[in-house]
C-alpha cells in the first residue's frame, strides 16, 4: 500500500515560497491502477517525481508498506519502476539489446538462461517480441513507449510510475499503452500510477486523481467524475476547475472523499471475488464489519456534483436521505437517483479493483525471489561493452574519428620538410678578424637556426594542439549527450563510479590510439631530433598522450557538469581555442599573464616537455624564436599534466554524482 500524507513540495519564487504540490493526502491500495490528471502546470509530474524521490519533499510523509520512506529508508531500486516521458534507450541498439543491457545493469541473474527468460517475459508482456531485432531508431512513438515500459519491468517493480507515456501518440497506440498498464496492475499486487493529459480511456483506470494548482480536487472512481464536477462530459472538467479556487476544491474533496473511497473499495472487492484481480496472499487486518461492507456495496453515485448544487432538500422525494455531509442524496434503499446518463460507460466492466485499505507490508508473494542489484564489476563490464557497441554502430562517429585520425597527422606532416632541414652550428672559436664573409656566415647560421627552431617548435605545438582538439572531440558530448539515460540508470541502481570508469577505459583507448598514431605517422615525414641518450622520441610520445588525456579528462568533466551537450561542446571549443595563443609558443606572453594562465594550459606543458626532450642545440635554436622560458624540468611538466587529468576526473565524478534530472 502507498500512503501519502500532507505531501508538499515547495520552491522559492521571487523570494517567496511556492507550493507546487500542496497538502496532498491519498491512499492507494495494492493492485491498483490510478491516473493523475489536471491542467498543465497543476503539479502532476512534480507529484510523481516527489513520489519517486527525484524531488525532496518539503513537508509531509510517504509510507510504502507501512514504512516511512523519509525515516526508514527509501525504495529499493527493484521496488520502484519509473517510465519517463523521454526515450531511455540508445538508437544504435536493438530492442532486445536494450532490454538485455538494462537487465544486466539492474538484476543479478543466476545464469544466461535466467537472463533470457526474464528478457523474453518482458518482451511478451509489452508486445515487443515480434520487433525484438529492430533498432530503437526505427521504432514508432508507441513502440518506444512500450520499450521504456519493458526496461522498467525487468525488476518486477511493485510500484510503477509512468510520466506522460501516452503523450503524442495516436488514439490506437494510446489505448494500447493504457490497456497494458491496466493489465500490469492486475498482477502481484502491483500499483501503477500514470500521469496523463488525456481524458480518454478513463474507464480503464481504477481511480482518477485530479490536481488543481497542486492540490487534490478529486480522487475517486472514473464514473464519479461527471457527478462530482457537475458536468455532462469529462472534457468539461478542466474549464470547471478554473471556475473555483484550488483551496475550495480541496476543501470539498476532504468533505466528500469517504463516499468515493468506499466506492473504490467495494468495486475492488467485487473484482477480487470474481477473480479479475489477483492479489498475493494477505494477512488481513481490521476487517470491516458486515454493516460496513453492506453500506459500501450499495452506494451508487449520482450525476449531480457536490459543489454549487442548486437543488434543495425539498425538491428531493421523501424516500431519500442524505449522506453524513448533507450534500449527496441517497435513497433509503441505498441507491441514488441518476438524473442523466453517465458519459463514461458504466455498462462496460471497469475492472476496478477495490479492497479495504490494508497495510500491504503484510503482503507476501509466494515463490518470488528478491531482486538484487549486480555488483560493481558486472555493471562496469556491461557499460563498457555497450559503449563500444554503440561506437561501432554509429557510422557517422566512426567516419569522423577516422577522418580526424588520418587528416590531422597529414596536416602536421606538411611542415615536416621545414623542420627536417639541417641545423647549422655557430663556430666553437669565433673568428677574430671580422670580415664581410664571416658576417654573412653568422647571418646565414642565425637565419637557419631561427627557421629550423621555429619549424621544430611549430610542428610540436601543432601536434599538441591538434591532439587537444581530438581530446575535446572525444569527451565534450560523452556524458552531456546521454544525460537523460545516465540519470535514469543511476535512478535504477547503476553505480556512478562504474559509469565513470567505463567512460575512462573507453576514452583511454581513443587517447592512446590517436596519440601514438599521430607520433608515428609524423615521424615518417619528420624525424624527431631525439637525443638517443634520453630517448627523446618516447618522451615526446608520452607528452602527446598526456596532453590528449588531459584535454579529454577536462572536457569529460565539463560534459558531466553542463546540463546540455550544446553547452558542453561550446565551452570545450573555447578551451581548445585558448590553448595556442595562451601557450606562449607562437608569441611570448607578458610575464604576469603567463604566470596566471600557464598552469591551466595543457598545450604549454606538453609542448615544453617535448622541447626539453630535444638535444641542447635544438633547444637553443628554439629560444631564438620564442622567449617562453624553458626552465621547466621534465618532471614538472609530467606532474602538471597528471594533475590536470586528476582534476578533470574529479569534476567528472562530481558531475555524474550530482542529480541533474530534467523533467
């Protein structure tokens, strides 16, 4: 059983508290299918998200199976299923692969057979068996909604929350989804709550919760809607709501709710007796008396609403009596006169489940094994395998990466000839007699050293900046681009650290391939002037890897902290754009500017570290074209780049841990 008592969710608006959900109190028994309806902005999704724990409630309490979720611990990930408005599947995967991945992430199965059985079951329950091999990107809107539903059913949740899952669907698809949700509520005492704008197919629900300005205006059976709101058709309910203040509707509801709750209870009991509703064995508490059952079963709702009823008691025949509030006329036989036909088809079996509102902590499902969440290693391996599969399935991304991998080194190689020219040396013993020829020789040597030094410095910086750009391309959209799916998977019990580690391993493979290929390819056209005593080329490769890793890590942090992929991409591009001018490799920076910016410029440290791997004569030649100090030791460059990588990873973890659910 789900009990909500005086629930409030409050935000600050113009320095004033505003209740988006205001004193909501309702009870929902096990095996129940409830719709939440109301005008736009009335708090439907906010209430659903507060129930799910996505919003922290400001006041009140939520009880699940007699447990206070605030005091005694939140839902177990397997107890709660949440189907959002947006798609929670990757376009590059098939329906079957999507369900398999989410099952591996959320359910610890005994073996492959157990995994296959679970996948087959949810495919059948949601009608997806025939399209299991289709890619998500080709599914229709209704099929994607069913896939989202299937991905939540893998844990057999006892509470299933659905947010606008019928929005934007054609009438046939909408009815199909509602019928499937109705069917799911009939099994194992599951509660299904669906937020919807649509007032169609209300006869399939067991109860309807109508919200107005965050308050409860009505909660009762669907065939009581027109009666309560004094309208002839359900489409007239929203205009009717607007005619009265939300506080008046709430007051009216509190006055009349017992009558409607009794109707829900009696219909529920009938369905249980007829076998249409299967509830796990319960240990019944506080069984209603025979008199209570009799009065409950005899109530039939009239079409006249409790508000602004212009009839007087004198207009009602003498064989009627009034309910305890004096508003709803009831015949002494227990029947209410119906003046107008119901707009919701009362003649059709509503399959509305009702029972006394028991504490469902007593419900025991025989033979059901508790669902446990997979361990860290299992989640990590599933996430990593899925990421590589998505990468190779995304042809556009593969082509882009190959183009970058081929074109960027080619751009660097174009300048290889200039940097490969022999470096002339000044004579060890200067000519005492200054002649025109010696002056020309010194001038030629100076020009040669400036040209070669500039070319060597430029080609190293070109490699460094292009690899920084690769790092930005690797990670700028990596998390922000799948923010909604990540948040949904965290909600389902996926470890944020397992998610981050899968990204690190995937991106590390990209970084190593890109950096090593850049160095080897360019080496074929420009032989790195290495100092064999210090293995200069290998130091150069190391710094290329580190600058790529640093930019990848920092941009991954940006991606995790930004709300949208567009924001992350823009900021990452700006970051790469500042690498070249602020590095001081092209134009020397004023000393005070260099001291401020240098610690944040990955390109400077990779360039400087690679320059220090060169022979002394090349270092001396480079100082003729740039005054950027080369007094940094190799170890300092390594430490700074390593620190930048660490900062990026910490920022990534903070962003992944932080709640950024978008409704």
